[in-house]
C-alpha cells in the first residue's frame, strides 16, 4: 500500500532495547513501546512489591512516574512528565537505540508475539479485518496469545506520524 503515510514495509527482527515493565502511570507509553517491537509488560492492579519482584525475576527495566517505585527497583527509568510525547522523548534520550518505526512484532493489547497469517484458513468472519485487502496482498498478523489481528492501515500511519514527530521533537 502507498499513500496516507503507509510505508508498505512491515519491519521485523530483533529489537535491542531493554525488556520493559511499565506501571499503571505509563500505560499509553507501554502500548507505543509495543508498537515499535519492544517486549513491554504492563503491570495493572498490582503492588509496587509485585512489580519489583517481577522486574527482578524477568530482568526488566521498570518505567514509571512513581519516584518511590523507581528508587526501589534494581533498574528503572523515572519519567517526570505526564505527557506521552515527552515520555517517549525521555525514553529515547535514555535509550537512543529504541526503534522509532512501528513493527508487527508485539501485540499492543497483551504483549504476545505476532505471527504472520499465511493463508485464509483463519476465521474470515473476524470483525474489522479487511479481508478483501488481505486477499489482495495486505500482510495480516495475529497475536499468538490473544488472537487479536493486526494490519497496516490508517491507525498505523497515525502512529508512525506521531512517533516521527515525537522523535524529531516537533508537535504532531
């Protein structure tokens, strides 16, 4: 696909940034880290003690706006801003190798790995999937954990534009 900000390229391959554990204060950032292929657990409804134990056990960097949590964690990135664009820039400043292009690697809902759907043996009744475009060659991905479908469309173009503006430091 071309036009409307579609790249036509589905980036794949390993991401070299840390494995993240995002607390409730940075849930939207967690989704964007997943958009770019980062292994990012989103800890909701759990205590700071549980976050610290999970981060230690799984060797993750805690990303948070909670000063006390950041001080207690073995590895943490304390974000000061409540604004998503500024949070993104802070992560990029701390980890310049962080990817800046959407990749079809991680589910933005559950962090599961995405698999390319190679045939139409999947359920063609799955709601919202543009099956006509998939049959015409649009790559389709499905989360191995929760079965959510992904494809490059307007939403991906919007995410790409936001990431580009945040990375450049300009307003979207």
